[in-house]
C-alpha cells in the first residue's frame, strides 16, 4: 500500500465495522527528507569552500573581490 494519506484513508473506509488504529513510524518514514537535507548541507558547504578558494586565488593575484548581491548570505558572511 502507498504511504499516502489518501490511499490509507481509502483502504480504511473500505473496512467494515468500527476501527481503532495505531500508527507506528518506522525507520524509513523520513528517509527521503533526511537525505535531501543532508544533500543540501553538503552542497552548501562545497559551494562555500569553492568560493573561498576562488576568492583566495584572486586576492593572491591582487584582484579585489566583491561579493555579488545574488550570493547566498552564508557565502557572503564566510567569504
């Protein structure tokens, strides 16, 4: 059965009589959300490291570095 509210409710409505339901959350419940959050965090850190390297290279060549307005706030603060 799909773990979507509409599928679960449709299934339960088809059962006869009065029901008492207990719901248990398993280890896979929020796996996708956790993976997306971990990926976002990894990409953000990688982007920050790359931007810092680029800016350090420019500064080493005496090229002034300006933070563009479109830059995410985390990079602007740390770079």
